[in-house]
C-alpha cells in the first residue's frame, strides 16, 4: 500500500484514472471527498459516479456499483494521508542508540517513523481498545523497510538483522506481517521532526558515544569520533601499563 495524499487525489481529479476504473484511485478519491470536501457516503457515491462518467470512457454505473461501494466503505477506515509531522523524541532516540549496530539503529529509526505516521493517520474502530495505544508497522515488509533505511545486505544478513531486532525486544513481529514498535512513546521532548516519509533516514544521525558530535564516517568497531577514540585508546594503553607495573611490583615484592 502506498501513501495516499491530497496531491495524488488532485492529480487524479485533473487527469483521470491511470487505468480503467482503478480501485486504488477510486479509494483515494473517496477519501478525498470524505476528508477534504466533508461529503457523506451518499454524496461521495454521486461525486464518484460524476467523475467516472466524465473521465472514464466505457463507464457503466450499474456494472461499477460494487466497486464504488467498496471504495467508499474502505475510505471510512483510513484517513486521507497527507504530509504530517512525525515527532521523534529523546526517549525513543536513546532507546535506538542502545543498539550496537548502526544498521540496526537505522532500521529501527525507519520502523519507528512509519509506525508513528501510521498511528497518526489511522482511525481506530474501537476507540477504547488497548491496541490504540500501540504502534504498528503494516503494509511495509522488511525488505522495503531496509530499502528506506538504506541498508543493503544479503538475504542471510537480512534474516539476522530481523532476528537481532526481535531479540532486543524493541520490536515484536506478528505472523500477519505486522511489526509492533515497542520503543515508541508519546513524549514532548522532540528531537527530530519529519514532514514526510521520503528520505526518512537522512534525518537520522549517528553521534559520538563520548562527546555527542555528529559522525560522518562510522567505524564498524566503535561509535566514536576520531579524537574521542584516540583518547580512549590512550587511556586503555595507560591502564594496561599501570596494571603491568603493579604486577611487576607485586612480583618483585614477593621475591624479596
Ligand atoms: Zn567524540
């Protein structure tokens, strides 16, 4: 499923269907008439019939009755997706940074963004249901998510990445293809704001574990900037030297 937006609806209204009575496009129009024009079911049906009569050669109202009715029904369940703000907060980013691998961080960031976007655009059937507070990713399979995260790996590695994410407890996968993002939460401490789901991953920056500086080149071995890494190496060396001197001292003492 793609993201339906207002712009797309306006394009269809201007240019007609891309294929004969496209259901997807009928759905987009139904949503548009409902959400933008404030029409009810009856009015949407009239608008769709008018549109088809004008733009679709060979349109037959009787033959297309079922198709139009299901587009209207379907349009009740989903809001017209327009570009909205997706706010990623500090708590969520802190959770993401707990993952050691940068690839995993990027994947989780993408999943979180999609889940927050979908939640903001979905009309819950049952308003009191506990599920409404949860964050799900659906209509996006793992391959698509990897693409959005710009993580390019072999099929085998892909399975490992998903396994590691599940093991972290940060996501839960369901047999129906849904992912639940367990680290998502509502919090006002917003760090990153996304205005669309295009190029999500460009908004995710990897920072130095020690000083917080943004890293351009990320090493596979550590998550630090060059200066901090040098400093840490030096400290490690000094620690080892100290340990060694103490050992020698102890040995000398015991020999006396
Ligand atoms: Zn640093």
